[in-house]
C-alpha cells in the first residue's frame, strides 16, 4: 500500500494539522528507489523548505546506541524486573549472563553513523555514568557517549542539508554528581557548538530551510533541567513528549499507538516547544523472558522487533488514508529490518 502511495502524482507534502499545499513535485522524486535515504532532506528540500519541525514526521531509532554492548551491567539505580528475570534465567540454566542479557538488550543492528545514512534523523540515546565515563546503555553498558556523538557530528559535517534531533536521557549512575552532569552537558555543547538550534526559539519559528541555511540544524535535549537551565543551546527533556505501549503484543501496541495518533491529530494547535514521539516498539515483559525457552517464541529483541515491524506498513497506511500526520518523531527497533523510510516518504509525498 505504501509503495503505491509513493507512485501517485502529488498534491500535498504533509497531511493532518498544520498542513500546507505544494505542487508539481517531479516524477524523479516520487518513488522510494529514487530517494537517497542518506540525503533525503536535501533531495526533498525544494518541497519541504517552508515547513517547520512540527509539520514533519522524522524517522528515528529507539535505544539508538544499543547496537553493541559490553558485559558490564548498567548502573541503573531503578532496577528492572526484566533484567531480574534475565539474571534468574541465566542462573537456572547455567548460561553465561552476557549470553542471556545481550540478545534482549541490543536494539539496533547498525552504528549511529550508518543509521543516519539509512535516513534516521532522531536518535534516542540513554546515558549512564560508570564512574569514569559517560556511556550508552540498555541493561548493559555500551560505547562512550562521546563516540556516538562524534559519529553523528561527522555525518552532519558531510551532509550539510540534513537536520537531526538527539535526545539524551535516562541519566543513570550509582553516585551521580552535578560535576558529572556538567561534563556531559559541556561535551555536547563543545562538540556541536554553532550547529545547535537553541530553545530560545520554537519548533515553528524557523523553517526547515532557515535551519539549514543558518546551520542551526541540530536539536539536542538533555533530561536534567537544572544542568542546562542557563544553557539555552540545549532543550529540556520535557520537549520530547514520550509514549510507548510497554507491551510485547503487536495487537496491543497497535491499538495503543492508534489511540496516540488519534489524540495527536485532534490537537487544534500543536505545541511549538515540544515534539511528539510515537514508539513503534515491542517491549519484553517478564513473561516474554520466561517464555523464550519455549520453541517458536521470541528469543531476542530482534525477534520481537521483527514481529512489531511487520505491522508498521498496515498501520501507517491506515493513518495516512485518513490524511493524518503520524507524529513528529517515529522511532523503531532494528530500523534496517523495517519499512520505516517508506513510511516516512509516504507521509511526506502522499496525495490527497
């Protein structure tokens, strides 16, 4: 269905609230095969330059940095019933703990630079301080945060007509100090510097074209208000409005997200200092871990993601048929195993 949408002659770039008309989009940008994912914003810039971030649906990755993990457990002070279940499973069957946890912790198959090359423009990065360095994490610690940020910065330097949204959240540590938080804040500001789109503006005060022309084309939120209160280069965590079904059932997740999309499209005037996220992700439960020892049950987050990803096209087609906007940030696990970019192109290039 989505592929069909992409081959129709176009009369609007966006649907849903705050849509604007466009016309005469040439045939060479009407199909998925003709749009280069690594430069899709540049390629479509003549038709989206006058839009604002609140009018676009950007593709993104959930737990974006969890494509490679170490054997060290994350210092998350809140604990996790799922992690407890994984530890118990390893103990009961005498399996090395890493062999049990890692398959359920890895949420992406590519590094952040390659994700950006695949078209991703939103990155959900969870940060944990391990006592000496800030690292990504998802049950287990990953690479240093600086490594991930440098990869995204490098992509932006090589692709000057692309915009990016980065959320740094879930700041975890056993003994987190203000000095530790300041280090993370300064790392981000010093690296991206003049590229940062400041929170003194809003998501409808500057067009896509203006963001690119000014080179202020990176929105970064850090989820500790006190740490960034006097640093307007960064956005508060509340600027990213989160929702997720917290279910391992495709039917339940689909129903939940349908409700979210319905509510989003019923807002008369969209907030201008926040972006709405839609998480097309299945979440392992304790029962998911317990059942994983049974035949034909998911044995990793990748298996679970394949189930979830299989329903995205039908869901998106139903939303677009109503001429609704999906959301502003659409995130997914194992994006390379999905039709996420086709969904994004359909949301931009669909006809009335």
